[in-house]
C-alpha cells in the first residue's frame, strides 16, 4: 500500500498536533512550587527585611540560632531582655514547600527557646527567626542539615 506525499504530510501534521496537545496537558498537570505564594507582597516589603537584618547584626551576639544535631536553640542577646518580645520561627524547606513549618516564639526566663528536631523530617532546612521588640524588628537565619 502506497501513501501519497499529501497524505503523509497530513499524517505528520496530525502526529505533531497530537504531541503538542499531549505535552500541553502534561505540563498543565505538573505541581509548580513557588518559593512563596505571596512573593510580590514580600518583594515590596523587602526594605523592611534589610533593615531588620542590619539591626540584628548590630546586636552583641552573633549566635542567635544554635544547632547541635538534636536541638535547635534560639537565644536572644542580653540587650533585648526585659522588652516585650513577639516572634516566629520558620522552618523553610527549599526542596518541598509543603514541609515548611511555622512555630511561634515563646521565650523562657533566659530569653531562649529550645526546639527538638526529632519530629522534623531529615534533610536540608533554613531556620528563619524573626522577632520584634517594642518598636524594632529583627531577623536571623541559619542553614542546618537534620540527619
């Protein structure tokens, strides 16, 4: 059976269109993970973040987030004590945003909070700690690997 060149071109176009439609359907069903769902709003407020980081570097303590393999210890510097403190600890997982965790900061009498990592999935994490005193905001970040 011979196929004429016109029929061959029509078959080639049909196969090409089928591949394009199949690729489009496949790509539309993929899970797209953005770094943040509200990235535009965060970009607008980025200057505030820069100010918070700069304010944090002026503090007397460099080690605000400590990790020893089994515990994460968040310790505020001495000049912060006695102030009204509100904060949040954010465990950011770059490889899967569904694993991200937010924990409120509840300091004890030593201005610290200890978090055990036994219930946190193993792997690479960025621990982001932001807190505010009466008027000023602060931010500290540390990358850790939980094994």
